[in-house]
C-alpha cells in the first residue's frame, strides 16, 4: 500500500504521463471542451479584458487547441478561435482511429525452397522473432496510448483521483447578501455552497446599497472555505434643494414633514402657511391646498404620510384631535377623532396601519386605514415622541426629549434602544433593506444605522450652504437609497444622492480547513477505510478460518 502511494508510484506516473504525450499517441485522441453553463463567452485573449468573439450555449462542443490553466484555447465549428474560462466547460476526449497502414511497394520475389526446419512441439502457432520485432512499435504505441489515457482520466479535473469538491461557508456584514460563484447566484448569507469543483472560481458577495466584495480564488477538493465578508456602504452627496421663504407656490414657512407616493411625487406639510403642497420628483410645483376650514381657525399640518395600500395621504394637525386623509390630488376625504394632543409625524406599515406620534400625550397610537384604533402604548413621561417608523417586526420611535431611539414590537412591547446619543432626534424612517435613518434636529445631521442600532454613517452639518441644514426635521428615503429632508429654517427641501463610491473598503477574512468525514480520502494524502462493513467482513473471515 505504501508503494502505490509513495514517491515511487508518483515518479512512475510522471514518466507514464510524459510518455503518454508521445507524438504517436497524440494522433489517436482529440480533445473537446463541452460548455456546462447556460452561456459562455469566447474572448479574443485569455483575460476578462479581451473582446467577446462568440457566445457558446450549454452542451456546445468546442475543439480544445491548448490548455493554459485558467483559460483554454478553443475552436468553434464555424472556425472561430478564441479563449474560454476553463471552469465553464467539461473536457472530453474522443478516440480517433488511425488510418490503415499500407504495406510497402516491393517487387515480388521468386519463391525459394527452404529445407524444413524442426519445430518445437506446441499446442498452437507461435510468432517468430522477426514477427515479434515488427509488432514491437505497435505494442509500444498502444501501451503508451493506454497509459496516457489512464493517467488523464485519473488526474484530470473531476477525474477518478480528483473527485473531491470544495465547500464554501459564507457570512457577511451586513447579512442577507447574495453569493455568486462565477456569476451564478447560489444563496443569501449566511449560507453554505457545496460541491464546488476544484479550480479557479470568481466568488462575489453582493448586497444592495453596498459595494460588493469579489475575489478570484483557487479552490481545492476536500477543503472547506470560511468566508466572512465585510461590505462597504455607499456615501451621500448633496444633490439639489428646492423652495425658499414665502407664501407663493413652491415657497415655505417651516416645512415640518414630507412624504412620497408611488410615482415619486413629493407632498409637504407647509406648517406655518397652513397648507399642503405637492411637487414632482424634481421639485417642480404641482398644486397646493389650504388647511384653514371656512369660518374656522387655521390648521397647521404637523405630520403627513402616504399609504400605498389605501392610496391615500394621511395628515395630522397641530392641536387638532383627529386623523385626516386626502386623495392624491389633496382633496380632503374624511377624518377620525382620536383625542390627539400636539401630534407630530406619521408612519405606515405594509398592511396600511397608521402609527401616530401623539407627542402631547407621550404615546404612540396605532390605527387601521379607516382611523379605527388598534392599540396604543406610552413612551414614558416627558419623552416627546416625534415619529414611529414600522419595519417588519419592529417599530422605531424617536424620543425628542430623551435623545434616543426606542424599539417596540407592533403591539407596543419594548424591545430595546439605540446606544448612540442623538441630539433631539426628529424624523425617522426605514429603507427596504432595514436601515434606520434618523434626523438630528440640533446637530443638523442625518444618521444611518443598522437595524440593531450600529451606526453606519452620517452626513450634513449646520449652515445655509448646499450641504448644510438649519433645523432639519422630516425625512423620507427613496427606492434607490437617495434621501429627502425638510430643512425648516432654510425653508427648503433637500435631496441627498447616494454616491457611486463607498465610504470604506470591502474586505473578507478567509480560513481554510480540510474535510475529515466521508469517503476513503481524508484530505491529507492518505487512504482510510470507511467506517462500517469492510473491517467487519475481515473480522468475520478470520472467525471462519479459525
């Protein structure tokens, strides 16, 4: 056993392989690369920068001209010669029969009479020495061909002695990132990718709103790879602002809050102008509606939210006890009295339930789409809740007077709070990936957190410039990650655009370990028996012999 897997064996194999590539044997086989993915690019050069000459489909047979390791030089049926990534194909060998040898042309010789020579007794005819000598080259060529083919099938990628596959255990920060192997999506972190063939593969970990981590890795059979990737978030730059001080169309006096509908239109609670205004996604004025009822006192809109499920605009007014709703053309529809006192901003969940920050009563009220109360809970004495933002099983509440964010269940059970201290937290919202955005009214900043309160980044500062705030309040995040903020004392709405550059570098920690369980190969170049029947049979035979 030690001989067959020792240095002598591998030296013999090397000699056989070298001899197997004798020009005589090379003419007896033809190699093909068969595409094993849905589509594979054939490039003009053995690199990703090469231009694409042809796109081969699954099962297409390409003539293999040269093996360059990671790349193969191939030729299509149409005669196109280029290079293809070796992990995208399966190499096959097709035996080609050599043409029949023609006997040399010679002049016939007259038969000569030879005296009979004594033949040794035998059971059958034996070849003469001259016949054996004439057949020796054929024996050599045939033997080398068999040895070369055997060595190829033993040691080629996926061969009999290379059946081991690699396993990837992938984690990411943040989680829920997609894992790709050679541009084929495999799973979402944390997850395991099994049975990856040995060879060079491109591994990517991608999460929306983050820069991807990518690496070309040489994977070996019978090994497990732990990949812990830390992704880098994109930053923010000021994009544009619209609005100015005044009472004209598109002007503001203390714009406290805003919301966005499914078409990207922007609705603003123009508080001290006692009206609502509607703009398109670029900030162009569309329409306005006054909130002063005939013969009544001026109503100052303090909170506004769009509900996709009911296609309504919900509004609360400072010192007004009711929840009101409007059409998308800002036509008042109805309201529901809830005993509100100094209500602030509104939140809406995926079911269309409305969450009202009833600041004067230090509580959160949850209603259905028709304003019927579902539940309510206290946020603590003198906490001054400004907004409640629901997301999945959490409700994030900004407590203005406590300088913190508290987390509740949708029924009001307290679950935790953010450890970061935020000066006068006002508007709060959550994006589709679960990031929590909080406006710091005093620090003139917007903070972005993970769902557990881990700070990712912040942007903005106090001032009147393009990248400044002066009393920011309401906030909404768009589908693509861009952010809209109401800038109360600069009398404007500002949009911050997510940049194409990350604020840090994506990185990953990779550890490798060999597999220990299963099969005859333990990953250390040694054979071992499977646990089970084989040793038991040996014992049984020994008993019988006794």
